[in-house]
């Protein structure tokens, strides 16, 4: 049972990776769209993958480049996208936790088709920065395949 | 759509998404045998289309007027990826 005044957001196991299902919205978007993130406490940063940026058609044109980052052995530009809202489903209810947040979009620096193809295999990631910013704790019980985020006061 | 309807709609979208992800995960071994090295688009517990190239798959979905807002595209490989 969740502690009083704390909400739980269920995570799903996918091939021993923790996945968070979210609905994403940004200014100008007609309806929320689905996006899944890997929760990766080994990552100090959070970002939306190139594949998701292209699938969701998140506007990146004329947006500032924040720098570069290596992910999965490949180098990407980090693009500053407009503020987004992530809606997360609270466990055991029909209520949502809606978080206004800033994430970077990734764009590969490679030009070969093979390297671009590899870039498309990378998932979107929520790292430790996201958990800290939004005051979320992570709870994992691998044997029971139970995992969730919990809001902290 | 008013605010309440919009919220109900998003909750349903999320539930459907979780169901789809569970289904995908439950069938991952089978999919690895069938679609190794391919990008797979799925929705409502069905594979919609596949392609070895992400851009080609996305183009096919859009050409078929598939609403990609609730479609998942995942890369399937027998080789594990470490981030």
C-alpha cells in the first residue's frame, strides 16, 4: 500500500529493463501521444531518443543545440526542445501525475546509414536527474517483477 | 473536448499503452526469432508492420495513414544492448 500522501507510478519490466509509460504533450500539439522511457539510474541525464523525436514529430528545427553526448557508444547532439508535460498513470486509480519538464532531444552526429540505423535503436531515457528534479524515489523488487516510482514530499 | 474528457482520454491512452507493452514483453522471445534485426511497429496487441530500417518503417506507416501517436516502434534483436 502506498504511504499516505504519496503516489505510486507503476513501471514495467521489458527484457530486464524498467519502462515507464507516459503520455506527452507540448504547446501546439492537438492530442497527447504515447512515449515509453527506460528508467536508467546510471544516466545523469534524461532525453528523448532520435526515433521518438521523429515518430512523434517533436519540433527541433531552429532549436538551440546544448552540446554533445555519447550514448550506447554513439555520439549525439543534444537539442533543447520546448517544455513538455508528461502524464503518468497513478497505480490503483484513474488519476494521473502530470509533470512539466524539460528534456533534450537526441540527434545523431553520424551520416552513414548504418550509424543512423544504430541511433534509431536507442530508447528514450529518464535518468537520475529526472528523479531528483521531480522528487521521485525508485523502488524495485526484481524477483517479484514489481517496480514503481513514488512521489516524495 | 473539455478538460475532464481530455483527462479520461489520456488515462485510457496510458492504460492501452501499458497493455501493449506487457503484450510485447510477454512475446519477446517469439518476436526475437521472427523479427531479429528489425524495427517493429505494434498497437492493440498486433504487429502492424516491420522493417530493417526505421525511416522506411515510419514512411510506410504514414503512407498507410496510421496514427502513430499511439503506435510503438521497437527494435528487436537477439543481441542485448547495453546503454
